[in-house]
DNA sequence: AACCAGTAGTGTATAGTTTACACTAATTCC
DNA sequence: GGAATTAGTGTAAACTATACACTACTGGTT
């Protein structure tokens, strides 16, 4: 393969958009860069893919080093390879996103992890490299995903209330949902276990606690089920005549 | 960046799943390999990405060299980077798919194009490298895409009948659709122009010809519309109680 | 000219889904 | 005991999806 040697001069990396949900808000874990290029800027965690390492394994390694978490939701989203995206050479990066429970996250000892901090996704700007674009692509993928699969529980603690779940959906979809319709839809999926427990120590009527039903969720995935969630139309442009929403 | 030189030893390529529709069947354009590795096997068209070339540009180049076509539907799908996917070294490939009108395709003079041939997607097997997996990923993406966006016209000649359109959908979705419901849904989208012409030289009642309305399609894309198509349930498992198809 | 073969084209009733919307219930705090 | 705060609940109307079968038009055959 000597004739092709000139093509073996590029590097590839993975960048990981690690998402969590906290304080009613979607958060992304960013690293403050300690070196050039973009020294001092915030960036997505990522690293070179080792020569004998699969792509997915590299993404898991980056996640593990930073958060200590394994077996979390991780999905490849898109590859970014503009010629000049890295000032030091041709570097192609494969973007992944992962969903973690912030309650499980504990800051790691590694020097890189010391520089990590959660940022509200909505307020992130001016990241290093083309990382704004990567973050957008991953967050949009999550928006699509949450409408078709119940991935919400990846982001919530084991026990949660329906209101918390709804707030999560609203944060991801950046919209408001109707409480009654949301509950009807969620409960009709039969993917929640009613724990027959309630919140404690809140200064109002305590909410029931639920748990995701992992077995039923496996069935759901196996059968290729999907669902749709639509936003509440309260206070929308009035009388927008919905053109028939389907085509071939 | 000398410390990172060891990472600049891999190559990356693009592979392009070029899809067309002919004789009621989805087709993919494959190349018979003339060299090792996998000499004599069929493979997806692809090539190294040049050092100063963007990924999308590389995919367009591969497509152009093979078909002479530009400005066709082209979309990045997924990146494949298993360590040993290429026997000669670490090669990561970014998979793209494109949709072309086979009627526009004319075999090109280049030596590579001489080795190209259309194959029925359903009957493809035993491709070189991991190309079966890549083809599957791209075809599945198309299946998803066709349910949510009217990309069908990318695959049909400028004038077509509703039955041709329906057959295209059935070929992609690998299912049967109800004629009346299909037509209702399609026409309700208002994306077709009735040309007030009919087929000629057919030994049966001639069908009306339609054209896609590109302007309305642009609006459709801009407004983020989507649609769903469901398969006919004729002859399905009887009385399958549709568990509520939605969740958060 | 009559008929046959073959595909095009059309409507309706039913079931299911989505939407909009407002009040009562349970708890803490004062 | 009352105020504050969030939890929890049902229904009617509009819309969408589905199942289903016959007539219309053309070319070819006799």
C-alpha cells in the first residue's frame, strides 16, 4: 500500500457531547482548554482515537475518564471533517453524544476532569474549534430521539415524579407541554412503574414517584415501537391552518 | 504537535451508497474490485479523502466520477472505523448515500466507471470489506427519510404517475400500501403538479402524469413539516391490539 | 363492433388519536 | 385554620387513519 502513504497523514478524534439534566435545564459537560490551540476556551471533551481502538471504544474511554461512568447511553451522531477545522493539521472528528444522570456523576481525579464543568446548553457559546456546530448537531439529534423513544430515563434519577419527567421533556424540546395530555400519553405507554411512594419534605401536595420499567422498555425497543409528542398549542399563532401533515 | 505524530498514521475514505429506482426495485451502484484486497468482489464506490478536501466534497467527487451527476441528494449517514475493517491499515470511512434518477445516469468513460453495475438492493450479498453493513445502514436511513420527507422525486423521472410513485414507496418501505389512502395522503400535501397529460402507448387506461412542485417543496422543508405513512394492514396478524404508540 | 384484459381512478363510514381546557386534593408553613 | 403551592384528574370536539370495491378508460383480439 506504499502508493497510498500520502493519505495516511491525517488524525482522527472523537468528541463527546455529554448531556445531563439538572435544575430544570439541559446541561453539557465542557472542558476548559489548558493548551493551544484555543487555550482558555471551553471545548467538548475529546481525544485522538488510538491506533488499535474502535471508534465506539474511544468515545467510551473519553466518557469514562471524565465521569467514571460506563454503560450509559452513547450514540454516534455525525463526523466533522472540514479541511481547516483544526489549526495544527487535518483532523477529522467523530461526534458522539451520551446521556447521563447528573446524580451519578462524581468529578474524577484525572487532571483533565478537574477542568470539566457543566454548562447550560442554551447558554453555551463561543466554544473552541467547530464545537458549537457539533453541540448543535448532537442536541438536535436528542430532540429527535426524545420524540420517538423513551430515552428520558437515562437522564433522571431512579425515582422521579411525572412533573420532573415533563420538565425534562420541555427542556429538551424547548417548548411547553399540556400536563394532562402529557400524563395520558406517558402512562398509556405502560413503561412506568408506580412505586406507591410519594415525595417527602415538600411544601405542597407531594407527588407520586415512578420508576422506568426496563423490561417493558426492552420489549418496546425490540418491537420497534415509536411515539410522537406534540407541543401544546396554547398561545400559538392563531388559526394556523394545519396543512395535512403527511406525505409520501 | 510533534507529540501527536503517532496519531497521524491513519487514512480516511468516503464510501457512497448510490441508490436508484428501476423496474419497480431499489438499485445500488457497485464496483467490481480489480485489485487486492477483495479482488473480484463487489464493493461500494469510494476513495481516500484528499488532504485538502472536505468530506462532503470527497463524496461528491466519487459520485461525479462515477455517474457524471452533480446537485443530487447526498447525505452523510455514519462513520465506520473498526480497527481491522481494512486489511492494509487503519482506515476509517465515512458513509454517504445519494439518490439519483437512473434515467439521468449514463456510464462514464473512466476506468472505474466501466466496472460499475446496478444491483438490486434486496439481493446484494457478500460485498467487500464491511460494505454490507454500510449498505444496510444507508438503506435504513432512506427508509426513515422517506417516511418523513418527500424525497421520492429524487429517484423518479420528471414526469411520473401516482402508481409509479406508490411502487417506489413500496420498494423502499418493503411493504404494501393502500392505493386510495396513499393517493389521498400524497395529494393532500399539495406537492404535486397535475400536468393534465396522460401516459401514451400503454395497453390499458392511461394514467395521469404528475411533476413535483419544487417551490412548495422548499416551503415544506423551510417550515419543518413532516408526515407519516403507514402500511396497509391487509393480511396482517389479525387483531394485533395496537398498544398506544406514543411515549415521552 | 363487441368483447376482453389490464390498470386508473374514486368515496365513505368507523375507529382511533390529539387537542383544549379548569377545577379539586394534599401537603407545609405561618 | 387559612394561605400558598404543586399534584392530580376527565371529557367533548376536531382531526387523522384505516378498511374496503366498484366503475372508467385504453389497446388488443376476434
